[in-house]
C-alpha cells in the first residue's frame, strides 16, 4: 500500500470556536467566568424559562467585527440572529441562538507560511468563508460519577464566534499553521485567551481526500474532540491515511462525525451525519436585527492594536530586522508591545531586538512569569541600550552586572545604577595610551613578537589594558589605541 500523499490530495476545512472575553454572557447579564463553582453563573434567561427575553451583548458584536477586520472579511451592514433547534442535556433552552443566513463576517482570508513551496516569498492564502456569533452550550461531565452524567450550565450562553475556513488546507502542517495564526490574532485583538486546554479555543476538522489532479471534492468526515494544535495535525494525517486506504480497498467513505483518540492517535466513528436531524433554523424572534454602520466599523478599526502581520512587515522592511527576529518578536502580543515601547526610546532596533529576545525573554522564561510581570520597564531598557551605544558601558558589563542590578532596583535608571556601582567606562584615550606604554615597556619581547607577525598577542595587550582600567575601558576604543601603538611605533 503506497503512502496516501503519493496518489491522493488532502482537502481540509476547519471550524474554530473562540470563546469571547466579555464580562457577561451573549444574551444575558449572567457572568462570563471560567472556573467558578458549577451552576452558579445561571439565571432564568440562561435556563430559557417561559416569558424571558434575551438581549444581544454589544461587546460580542464589537469583538466579532474586530476578528472580521483582522481576517480581511466583509462586515455585514445588516444581519439577524437565528435559532438552531436541537436537544442536549447541557442546552437547557432546547435551542441555540446563532446566525445562519446572515453571518456578521464573510469572504475573508488568513495568510500562513508557504510549506508547499518554501522557496516562494508568497504566503499561502486560506479563505475564511464566514465568521458568525453564537452562544455556547453547557458542559456534560462523564468521569466523576460512574453511574450518572453531571451537567454544569455555567458555560451555557457564553459568547462564541465560529470561524469557518474554506477547504483550502492541504496538509496537517498547514492546519497547524492556520490555527497558530488564528490564536495569535484572537490574542492580539484581546477577544479570546486562546487556551485550547481550557476549551476557550476549539477546533473541528472537515477532512476528505481526492485523487491528485481531481477538482471534485471527496466525501468528508468531521473530526471533533481535539484539545491541541498537535492533535489536530495528527488527526488530519490519520484520516488522510485511513480514507485513502478505504477507497483503495474498494470501500466507501461515509459522511460522518468522528472523535479523535489522542492516546492511540486514531479516529473513531461517532454518528452518521446523513442521519442527523434537521436543525430547523429560523430567524430568532426575540432579538431585533443588528446593523453595523461604516462609522461604527471604522471606530472599531481605530481601536484595534497593531496586528502581527503589520508589525512583521514594519520590522523587516522599515527597521531592517530579519524575518526570524520579526517572527520571534511578534509571536505574542505582550512581547511585541514591549519591543514597540523599547524602540520608542532608541533607534538601535537590532540591539533592542537582541535584548528583548535574549536577556528579557530568558529571564521571563527562567522564572516562569509573563512579559507583563517583567520588572524592567521598556523605557529603562532603552536607557541601558543607550549607555552601550554611547560607549559608557560595555555590552558584557551591561549584561552581566547592570542588567541584574536593574532587576533588583526597579526605580533607578541604568545610568544611575552604572554611576552608583562604578560601572561607567573610561573613554579617555590619553589614559589608555599611558597605560599601554607601561605595558609595552613591561613586555618588550611580546611587543617584538607581535611586530614580527604574531597578531594573536593582541589579546594579551587588550587583557592587560582592561585589567589596568578595572574593566572600565571602552573595548572598541581601547582596541584601536592598542593596535595603533603596536603598529605605528614599529615603523
């Protein structure tokens, strides 16, 4: 049996649910909080009691528009909500308020790295079919009581957006890269924390295969219950192999929903989608249609933070950083914003990048903290970089002595600490010249050896100069003076 990729093309579309960060739920004032005691964040509206009326949360609409703008979507000027009717124990109303025919965002795209042609400078464009608003269901818990299923309704009514991609993904790696970009966007936009482990970001994958060169889609299977990006990639690759083997053996792929078993790395059939009941969508009668004007859309756009793609372009094109550096700096929003604040106080963009990616992130990671908890402000770090660029301290001194002092003393500037601890370099060339003459008189044989071609002895003279100045000489200027005296006086 040949590997599936030799004869078959994989076709994948992803449905990503992102829980929105709002104070209250989608259609009620019930708190939207993770981790509270079960069944405490509920009310008669969440429970769907007769006579209660839902009210659309304006913040949910704003956050949905944010994501639509970030993914290059068209924002609907008019839309209405819909009822999706189905029964689950953790859906107390018996229906879900969602959007059907009039999603708030349509026809967008997300760019990801081009793994199909790594030599190409063009990124892959993954289409976004739609983004719509809806509410979450509660949570059924099966593993606490061996004889009963427990239901927690705190999550019922929590606001979601569902991001539906076009079937443009052709590998597990592309799916992984797409999800990474989606998570990066929702975090930059402050609309979702992106934690798959907590269920605030969930993904279903629609997977099919077709003969290479064919333009006709195969029968798809929807895979659910994947709690990490890596598992999404594993599930896709397993399904590609499984489906191709079934077809090659003369079998038929059935339209069905499957579950991913992370322990075994396999998928298992759950139910046939052909037998799924009709959701009987119809316009939600209890909530008025929503309009989004151009003025509202532009107001939301102006309040959006810079997005990772914009920052990467700025760092590579305007600041001259490498694509690698730009990728590291924009990997998460807090690092990017910290770097932005640092370069507001220095024009040494590469030096600032090195400090943020090196000492700063190293300290944060070693201490198990976040960038928000880093004790050195961006302004103080810019001041430290300025001391190095001005020749007042060496990079070694700054990294090994001054940086630790700044971590302990969070109020003093780098310059104040350098002065207090006698770390400022002596840049006077006459002092270095006088000291160098003493050293040359002390080591006449070494001077002669240097002048005879043993240039490796330069390190010895530099070491003596740094020792004589107690490490306070500017290494660059000292090097120039030492070379000049050794080479000029030999003529």
